[in-house]
C-alpha cells in the first residue's frame, strides 16, 4: 500500500508499506530519516476508499537499506485496525502507483 510521508507538516515523499501490525510497520522507501524522527503516513487514493483521509502518526524505530521500521505513536487505535483490515489494491493499481511520478521520493 502506497503512503505519503510528511514530517512537521511538510510532505517529504512516498513509501510502500511492506507489512503492518498493531504496533508498527515496515515502510519500503528511499527516504532516509534518523531513528526517532516523527512522521505522518497518509494512504494514497489508490490504497482504498475506506482509508480516505486517514493520517497515522509514527516514529522511525530502525533504518536499513530497504527503508524504515516504524512504530505507531498510539498503538491499536481504530485507525490502525482499519489499516490492518484494508483490502490491498488490485495489482494494476499498485503498479500504477509504483510508476507514478508522485510516488518517487522528493529530492532533499
């Protein structure tokens, strides 16, 4: 699922949630942030109509070459549970999002 990332109210790029749990997720992205950075994730329109307007606050817990391990700022909220139960977009939509110019990380 593609998400927009922001920090301090400014959009900083895109990422794809590789797995998600009630306590956090792994976010595949080229964006490099320090451990403990506060971020907000917002699913893209291609994710699911059920997730429209959803914003999730998280912190970076670990960093590796594939992306960011994140922890939700508040765990197991109804918003997090909605993300866990959201249907995955059809492969065609996921491919479109992956090739979308907006899906590329922003230059810093």
